[in-house]
C-alpha cells in the first residue's frame, strides 16, 4: 500500500514543487521532504523482497549496509525537514524581520544542504559495520536483523544518541514552533483553524510513524538482557513497518503548507504553464502559510494586518 500510494503521490508532489511553484523557503523544505520520501519508496522493493524470501538477503553485505543507512537516512531526514518547516512558519510569523530579501531563499537552501550533510555524517558510522549475517541453521543471510556481539556493544551508545538528536530534540522544536504560532494568533484574536489542522497532522505523523520505532530503538539498546533484546526487536520491526506510512501522510502536509502547491493541483494540467491564481488564498493563508514569492525578493509574502476568514 505504501508503495502504491506513496510513490505516485510523492512523485507528483516532487514534480509540482520542482517545476510548477515559485521558490521560497517552505517550497525548498517541502521539495527536500518529497525527495526523502521518494528515496524511501525506491528502497521499498528491496525490503519487500527481503521479507518475502524469508528474511534472506541476496545482494551482499555492502548493499545491505547501504540499504540500512539510506533507510535511517529517510527517517531522520524527514523528521529534520518537518522541523525546518515548523521553524520556518514560526520565524515568518513571530519574527518576520529576522530573514528578509532574497537571502531568505539562499539561507533556506543552505539549511537544506546542512540537513543532508548532518544526516550523511550522522549515519556514516553504520557503513563501517557488517550488517549481513549468515544463519546456517536456516540457510539464510539476514540484513540488520542479527548483528555481531561487538557491533551490538558499539551501537549501544550510537543509537540512543541518534534517537535523542534526530527525534527527541526535533519533536521539542516542532512543539515549540507551532505553540508559538498559535500563541501569536490567539493574541491577535484571529482564526487559527488551519494552523491547528497542520499542527495536528504533523504531530500525527510523529505519533504514529516516528514515535514507536524511535522509543523502541532507544530502549532496545539500553536493556542488556538478551530476552528483552529479542522482545523489543520484534516490536521494533513492526514499528518500522508502521513508520513507512509517513510517506502516505507527507503529501497532505505539502497540501496544507504550500498555497502554490494547492493552486497547481486544483488547476487543470493544460493551465499549469499559465499564471494560475486561486481565490482560496485568504487572509489567514497570507498570514501563516507561504504565498507566492514577491517579484525580486524570492521570499514568501506575509500579511501582518489582522483579518478574519470564513
């Protein structure tokens, strides 16, 4: 289901964001989020074939290392770009003069590069270890399911640190950012239903897709007893399968965050080359959601005048 829904949805989103929308900070973050989701859906056939063959990996140890690294890269890359989107919304509403002019887009591009570098450097230690293990009793070769004892001991510090830096801290930042946006809107006495829906959607992605796997991963490496290891790992594998559904939920985030994205999807394909303008961009969207870039500025316009929507 994730492959059937996630691949076309994220491919369409990536194409629309890359070719049919004006470039601003939120568009860049959404584009990179869609790219991370596309990468994951391209890896899914390898994961599916591995499990259909009875957890038997046929492509060698180096391919297994790459698959494991890219799999975690998608998870933490998605989390970090969701964090970037929430911080961008917070800065543009609460501190609108912090980033101004065309530098805003270049700074956002630099942040995207920094996120990918951080993900790459943070996960590069996984490439050092053997992740494939032959099991003579079953005549299969596992990929990341069974690790050597020395590898387990070394990763006992690595994975809990990864969970704290790649999941817990971004979760705190997202909660703080959208809390600040809601507080600002409440102070102005404005309607905030749209941003509440966006906040609920982002928190839903975290709660359903990222929280179970990261919590289980954290406790799996904190518990030294082998019996507990086996029990938590079984639940962890199931939680990883659930985490794949973030690729189906992310397109809804694109729809809620980007006004241009919504306008292009609503427009007929034959009109996509035109300068489609939608009346759905009301005052609230101008205030909280990214609008089309102002000519010559390269940033999303912000309307700070109090107004209501129906």
